[in-house]
């Protein structure tokens, strides 16, 4: 039985990130395991931020980064004052992830700043940054895909899957995420 499936030559795959990136991630993962993740109490937050800064992150000391957060490449992370990465957030950031002021990324959210080009047999990596603007909220277990900007004051509902930009001061939910309503503050 013959199929029309193309032959894939994996030797054509090129990792554009290079050996320096791989070595940096190896060092970060070992260092993180021993000197970042065990320090779970809130009192260690400034220490965790210091460790992230050692690895090139641009993180305000007024931010909160929980010990259980997974950060693929700290040098591609930027967090402004009062931004929060809650427990078990996963930042897959071969591309830059920017989390602006007074923004919360809730527990188990997944921020994914890269994908692969499935139109080519060697599936090259596509890197595209994520920006989460001021006063936004990414709720629990939400997925934010590559190249997405979550607008100022926007809310991404729990377990939402976002592949397109979210307009400022709106609420989205679902898979794929859809507009629910405008966010209006009443205080």
C-alpha cells in the first residue's frame, strides 16, 4: 500500500536558537531547581526576582513571581511594577514576554511565545512575542498564543484559548476566545 506522505529529512532541521541559548537554558534549569523553586514563601519574592535578574530578566522588585512558575528563558522576560505570575504559570518564552504594570497572570496559565511552521517538512521554530498590557488579567489555566497582545484592562477568562489580540477593556472567554462584553469599572 503506497501513500502520498512526503518523506521528511530531519537533518534539514536547524535550531535557530544556537548553542549559547541551549547552554544558558541548561544553566538556568539547574540553578532554578536548586536556588529558585525551593524558596516558596512569599518573603523570598525579592530573592527570586534577584535570581531572575541575574539571568537577564527585566523584572521590577515590586512584581510578584511565585516559586512554582516555569520560565523557559529568563532573559526574555520583562515584568513591570505590580505584575504577578501566580503559582504554576508556564512561560514558554523563546520570544519575549512582556507583562506590564498591575497585571495578573493567574495560576496554571500558559504563555506560549513560539510555535512551528507546519508547512515545511523540517518544522522550523516561529518566535513571536507576547505583550500583556497594564491592568489586564489572564485568569486561571488560560492559554495565550504566540504574537498575542492582551490590551490594557482586558480580562481573559479561565481556560480561554487566545490566538488573536484582545482589545483593551474587554472580556473574552472560551476556546477559541470570543468577546463577551466590555469591561467597565464601577468604583
